[in-house]
C-alpha cells in the first residue's frame, strides 16, 4: 500500500483538529476550576474581613 502525500497531509490536518478540540476542552476545564477557586477565595476573604471587623468592634 502506497501512502500518498495527500493522505499524509489529510492525516496531519485531522490531528491538528483533534489537538485543537483537546485544547478547547482543557481551556474550558481550566476556566471552570479557576472560577470555582475564585468563588472560594472571595468567600474566605469576606469571612476574614468580617472576623477583623468583629475583632475591632469587640476590642472597643
């Protein structure tokens, strides 16, 4: 079986599309994780700031 240049180019293009889809999925997963981490961080920050306020008000 003889592999033609056309076949090799088509296979290469297909692999690029597969890689592109994988990257798009990875970016979506990354964004989802970072949004969840940001939400958790903001909750923790709000709790910390609230504890600081209560400490200051409790000290007076």
